[in-house]
């Protein structure tokens, strides 16, 4: 009788230990799914709180220089400018070909060919060099070719979390 109690106790103990180790792996998977869900929720929250608009665009005719002003019109602060994407579509002066240039961010102005930089912050009263709600920043850029007169020029800018603003003007 003592032997059967010892054997059954051993079997029960083995079952409990096996169950604990099995649930340990399951717990890690549950935590991983929970972390992914939290990250997705954070990103969705940032997307809802992020909005920018392009207030104005100015291009110097027959040169590759383009300046535009963006405004943060929602509550998410924007400061990771190196993660922004800037595309400019224009018609060149040489063969009247339409080009779309993806420009690279540089943290000092003036920009050179194929680059964009932050020129001037407007109404920057809360956090210096961070684009808060209601603040503006002037962006200077240089495309790869001179821009033709009386043609469409389109600026597309996207933030680090994928919010996009677009504006088109006719060059004058």
C-alpha cells in the first residue's frame, strides 16, 4: 500500500510539474500578443492625433528652389524630421519632362540639390524645434532640375507615422 501511494504521488507531482512548464510557454506567447496589441494601439492613437497641412508653397521660377510651410493642426508633437518623407513633382525647363524627386533631410540649412531642411519655425513658443499644435515650420528644398514656369508643382510630405499632406500650385 505504501508503494502505491508513493507511485501515485510521483505521477501527480510529474503531472503538476509538466503542467507548470507547459503553461510557462503559453504565458510567454500571451504576453507577446499583448505587447503587440499595445504597440498597435499606441500607433493608432498617434495616427488619430497627427495631422499636418501645407499652408503655402513658393518656387523661384527657373531655379530648383522650393519653399513650403507646414502646420501641425493636431495634438501630436512632431520632432523626428529625419523620418519624414518629402516628394516634389514638377516639370523641368530643359525637356519639359515631369520629375518626382524624393528629397533627403539635412539638419542644417541651406539645402543643396536633392535635400530639404527646416528653415524657420513660426510661433514656436512651447518646445523649441518641436512642431506643436498650431506651430508652423518653413521648409527649404532644392530639387534636381530647374522648374518650368506655368506648370504644376506638387509637394507631398509624410510624417514619421505615415500621416500625409499634399498641395499643388501652378508655378508663376
